[in-house]
């Protein structure tokens, strides 16, 4: 019960934060494209579809999620030596303009690489592992990995390497900006994480 209550509390905090953010000024997509070209393009590619497995695809991601991540890099709540430098130079309006421009870009599909991994990954993604209190990922991120706007990020087609790395960081609490994800990932093994990441890469 305590575990469930903590997850619900984390969800409510996220919803409140996103609702407040939704009241910010209208984004300027043209300005966002220009800023993205100056700050982000080298790692995330011209259209937000990174071709480097260690760097996430950002195209078509929910803008509220991107804004939250950039703000948390800037504040230090989410640790990353590279991203903190870029995010620290951005104003809230810069972040908003970049995030909404990225949301307007079409995500390139990914692909799974292992039938065995996909079978295990699909079982966890769609049904969870109730014996270890691991809920189905589809409950928050949707059956196709499209996420829920303003609440949970889009996952479909994401590089498996990036997804696996983030799950392991959530597990160890080195990525400490989502208590809910830590409480889920802490029970996953390396094999399960790799299987989930491969399955997610092929979602569309």
C-alpha cells in the first residue's frame, strides 16, 4: 500500500507541474528551430532523430516532457555533465520554443534486433511482473509507446542503448528525477532491461 501511495503521489506532482507549465507563453517554432540548430543538432541530428544510439531521439516527443527534462538538467535535479552545460544557457522560453519545435518533427521508426528479447520485453511491457511489483509499461506509455501528453514520454522507436542506460540509471537512482521510475526499475534485472529496451525500439 505504501508503495502504491508513493507512486500515486509522484504522479500527482507530475500532473500539477505540467499543468502549471501549460500556462506559459505560446511557443515560437521558428525561433525553436533556430535555437535547436545552434545548441542541439550536433548530438540529436537535424530533425531530432539522433543516429547515435547513446543519444536519444527527440523528434515527436511530448513538449512538456522535454521542457521538464531541460529544466531539471539546468537545476541539477537530473545529472548529466554534457546536458547541464547546454541547459544552463537556455531560458524557460528557449526551452519551450525548442521543445515544441521538436514535437512538430516526425519520429523515425526503430527496430528490435532479437526475437528472444522481444518476447520477454513484450511480456513485461504489456503485462508487467506482478510478483516483483513491476507494473505494465503500457499502462503509462501506451500500447504503442506513444506515451500520454503532458504526463508520460513517448518511447516508441527509441534507441535500445539509450533506453537501457536510462532504466539502469533509474534503478541505481543515479537518475533521480523520477521516484516512480526508480521504484519500478529497481526490481528489473539487466536481462529484463535489455529485453524491454529492444522491444521498445521496435514499437510503432
